[in-house]
C-alpha cells in the first residue's frame, strides 16, 4: 500500500471525482476526512464505503469558502486522527454564463469556492505542518512530510467559453499551487495540481444527456472518450504518494489529449464540413 497509515483530508468528497479520490486513497491505506457543503447523506455514504475497505473515515459538513468551517474541519481531523498527511482540494463549483451576462453574486461564489476555498484549506493545514515541524513534532509521517493536491482543470489553461468565472478561478488555482510549492518546499511540503479534462461525472452526464451529444463531445478528445473519476483518482494517488517524492509545483493534465488537440479538432471539423 502506497499510503499505509496516512491521513488525508479531501474536500468535496461526497460524489464524482472527490468520491473516487477518497476511495482510491483508502484502498492505498489512508484514513480519510471528507467534507461536503450540502450533500451530507452522500458524504456519510462515502465514509461507509471507506470503512468497508478497512480504513477509518469521518464526514464533515463544511463550506470551504468560510474560514470558520475550514478551521473546524481541520481541527476535527487532528482530534480524530492526530494529524493529516495529505490534503486534496477537490471542492469546486461551476456556474455558466457569458461574461457579459454573468451576475456578480455568481462570479463571487465561484471564486469563493474554487479559489478562496483552496487557499483557506491550504493555509489551515499548512500552518499546522509548519508550526509543528518547527517545534520538532512528528505530526505528519516522516515519509509523507505533507503533500497537497489541488484539483484544477484544463479550463485554467484554455478558456471555458460561457463558463463565466470558472476558467479564471482554475487559472488562479494553478498559480496558487506554484506559489505554495516554492514557498513551502523548505518545510518538505509538496504542492501539485491535477487538471482533469472532460470527465464522465453525474454533472457531465446531465450536460450531455443523449448518446448523440456525448459522442459529439467525444470527437473533440483525441482519445475519443471521456475520462472517468477513477482515472483522475489514480493520478491523485500518485501525486500524494512517495512515487512523486521529487515532484512539486507541477500540474498534471489528465485530459485525453485535449490541451494538445487544436490540429485534431481541425481534422475532425474537416470531416463534417
């Protein structure tokens, strides 16, 4: 097991990519604290799945955009398990709109959850790692040292048209990742990001409800299919584990070739011209 006896905090862990990451980390030996904003029943169900794998789990209701909620979540992790070794900032939202029509409150909410939420969680956990490390306490396992995986998106590198604040928010997550990686390297803390492409989550299925629409979306992906939450989870496990011990400040795009797809798209469009 790559993560035997380590403790992970995963935000937005009640469904989709977050759920898959929770289960994959647990399968590799980690105990899990998972948060949700509203889907408490879903979070508790995931916690039960984790326990069925023989690991410990605690579900916490928390709005990651609220510092009090974040501090309470982190405090519960330390009280329940004595420490955390891994933080996965997965919580995120999408509110689509053309920029000319986006409502201020929608812009602020997306930025609050996607950017401020990741920042607050990193800060709350990172401060503990830094403080306890300076006091000589082995609050994190000596092998792990402390590692953060921020879930970004390929939309942070290319514009999600009609996505309003989503692309700017994920671009900010990418830069936050790099900044923290450099600032916290001196403490042995690694910080990386994972940028999914189109992933077949319940939300994505709702956006492409018919086989025809889904097939059309797949044409834009060089691998000609959506990814799965489980495939994203495998990358997250790698980044959280000692397999990535010399990796920090990096972004891993798991997108079926989407970021490199301009000429592929030209060929696909020519076939349907």
